C-alpha cells in the first residue's frame, strides 16, 4: 500500500518569491478637505471722504474780543460787594491791572483784524470810563450785568456784516499772547464750535512776583465761540467754564494766554487759602521766559 504524499514545504527563498509575486493593492485616492478661511472675506464698501474744513476766506468772518470791566459793582451783583471790598479801592486796583496787563496785550497783537468790546456798568461815571480806555482802540458799551447777554447779542447782529462771527472772552485782569489773534484766526473753521488754547501761564503778583506754566485746562476763561451771525449768542451766553459743555469743543495747540493772580482773584480762593490745584501749576519758570510772548512785562518791574 502506497503511503500518502507529504506536502512539500516551500523553502524560505520560494516564500519570498511568492510574496513578491502577489499584487499590491492600490490605495484609494481621497480628496484633501480645503481649509476654511479663518476670517470671512467681507466686501467693504467705499466710504465717502470726510469734508475738509478749511480756514475762513477773507471777508467771511469777524473776530471780536469781549471784556467785562466792572459789571455789577454798583448793584450788589458782584463779588466785590459780597466780600465787603471797597468799590473805590477795587476800581483803582482794577484800572492798574487793566492798563498794565490786559490793554497792552491786546494793543500789541501782530494781527489787528478784530474788534474789541469793553463793557462797563451803566452807572460808571464818564470820567472813569475815559481814564480807563484812554488811547485804546476799543468799542465802549454800557450795560447792567443782567442785560449783558442781550446787549452783546444785539450789538453783534446789528454791526457784524459777515456770515460768521468768532467771539472770545478776555477778563480785564488777564492778558493774551502777541500771536493769540493771529493763531486763532488761522485755526477757525466755518462750523459751530468752541475753541480754546488749553495751555497758558500764571503770573502771580501777590507778594513776590513769580510765574508758572499751567496744566491743560479746557474750562479756562479764554474760550472762543464760532457761530453764524444770524443766530449768534456770543461767548457771553455761558459762564467761564460752561461754554464747552453746550457746543463741540476743540483744543488748540500752544501756550497763548496769561492769567494774572492777585489778591482780588475770588475765583481762585478756597476757604481763604490759595491752593496749588486752583492755580493749575505745572512748574515754576523765570519771568524772563514770558517776555517773548508778552513784551510789556519786560517794562513792568
């Protein structure tokens, strides 16, 4: 009887040949997913360019300085009578301050294309008014304190012939830089707004004379209001620090005003004690540094 044939085991070499001979499966091709953009593309609409407001053309605007001298001194509506000051002594001191600081600064402007209105109380003697404004190129108006807004508004609408008007406050005991009106006229634009040089100097004349620079001050007493003449209310429509709250405000660059601090500065008193914060002092400087913008100080020793 024949024995069954045994299966012959393939040699290692034949195994390798067998493996090599088998076809390799082709991998399936899969599409790579396209990455999503991190930011969605938005089609931006072209913005219309902002209108460029340029300075006024000659003859389109009138600049006016407004100065109150002694309104309310005779009817008890002023801090002079409220603090028991002697009106005669106050008038003498005010005349010295006005003729020493305010008047020379206005008359020394390099740009004289403006009008200066000085308001006196209607009860002020004519001789006193003549002594105060002697030799000055200004318009004298008499009014009571409660009628000041209407008096100023009526004068502007009656006498200003241009379509726009810029009115600027200036206290009778303060001064402005000799380039003040020149720079203000260059920066004024035909739109209703409040402008103000937010930086200036303090001149302390109480006791030893000394000068300081000021911190930025948006509510100073040197504000200017630009508005159409037909509806003008002038810079006297609000108090010293209230005008910028009712209109768009624009701070102007440069130190262009001088606030004179003396013993009658009622607005700078705090319970009878003068404070550094009330002065808004940044740093002390020499008086000679003011002579360039205020040449009359060199003569006032």
